[in-house]
């Protein structure tokens, strides 16, 4: 995993009340968790929802948030591109 590499993905859904989302990496098809504070500057929410047919493409980077007992990679600097 290269933490500085900009990736392209699709928003699986955005939970506005709780301020989190899952991003599906277009290349690897892996899902990455993100939350409101990890959105790019000036971005306050995402609008994508695959189940509802609302496709939203984003760019993002990866950040390792693993702890002692868990491995967790989050999407950060998430920014819509469409």
C-alpha cells in the first residue's frame, strides 16, 4: 500500500447523519471506510449511493489506522471528480 498514491473509486453510500461512507477502489475493488473529517478541504458530504443508482466517482488516498488488535486502512482526502 502506498499511502501517498492518489486512487480513484466509487462511493458505495454516504450516511449523512453519522457522517461516514465506504469507497470502493476502482482498481482493486477493495472497500475503504471514510468519515467526514477525512473529506478533502471544502467537501462537506458525498452523494453517491450505488443501490439507488447514484454513481459518484472520487479521488482518495489511503492511510493506515491499524491498532494493536486490528488492521484498518481508511480513505482520506476524499474528493468528488464528477
